[in-house]
């Protein structure tokens, strides 16, 4: 029992370290103080559709909080921060002991949090400053032969404990977009919640934008921010 308890404590410590990595591993982020034309257009579209979300700027281009293969508008008061998966994994490895078993465990936890299927975490947009509990996360991968639907299917499959996935396709500007809505069941919390994601293929590789949330209610309240991101999506 003592050995098992020690393993659990080490696992929790490593998870806590990674949680800090996801929210604080980025370099200096720059706030977009100017609202671009696309953001103004998005705000007008929100007014017409009856949603309350307003644009708070753009991420993706060079110099923004997250430099990505794509660009899109984030909701007002949401805060974006870059995630460098490689640097985060190195931080976890440095925090692990010389024990090979602990190092392997740390790597497994890092992979589980920082990588999902064919993509790795690249940006986290926090909804808490806007009053919700959840994140819009951006994941990027290396160029390959898979189309957006295949990338999205692999992304969902890697999450585990998912069900009732509904896929669709659409076009946003010149981008072919694959989307999915599905249910995720947390074994720890014994609760099932709704999640949404979309994927596109760029010359730099696939990009997945995922919206979770503490529960289904939070997820639904944050959907207008997800729709804003999709509606303004373009190559950066």
C-alpha cells in the first residue's frame, strides 16, 4: 500500500506540474490592442445572429500571443497563451527523478496531456476572465497525407471514453473544415459532457481547434466563442 501511495503521489505531482506548464509555459505574450477588420465584421455577425460574443482580437499571425499556421478571432476577455510542447516535456523530464520507472511515468503523463493523436498542444485560450470555466485549445501537427476528417477522427479516438461522435464538413473561405461534436465521459468525475472540435489542413500541417469546458452547461455557454473562431478562420 505504501508503494502504491507513493506512486499516486508522484503521479499527482507530475500532473500538477503539467497543469502549470499548460497555463504558464509560454514566452512573453503580446495583447492585440487593435481590433482588426475581421474582428469588427465578426462582431457585426454576432449581433445579427443574436449572440453576445464580441471579438477581443486575433491570434495566429506573427507577433500575436500564439503564432500558428492559421489565424482567427478570439472572444472578448478571453486570454491566449502559447504552449511549447517540446519545452514543456523537457520541464517534466527535469522534474522527474533518475528512476527510469518515474521518468517513463512522467513521459506518459506528458504525452497524455500535451499530445493527442497526430497533434500537439500549441495554444490555450482561457475563458475564465470572461466568466466561464474552460479553454479553447489549438493543436498542431506535422505535414502528412491525412485529410482533415482523418486527423479529427484520430484526435477524438486518442481522447478515450468518447461516444456519439457526429462529423460534418464545411468550407470557411478557402479552407475545407471537418467538424465533430461528441460526448466525453470522465471516469474520475463519473460525468459525461459535450465537446466540440474542428480540423483543417495547412502547408505546415494539420490544425485542430478544440472546445471543452468543465461540464456541458459551460461548454454550451462558450460555443459562441468557438463559432467566432470558426467563422473568422483563415491561413495566417
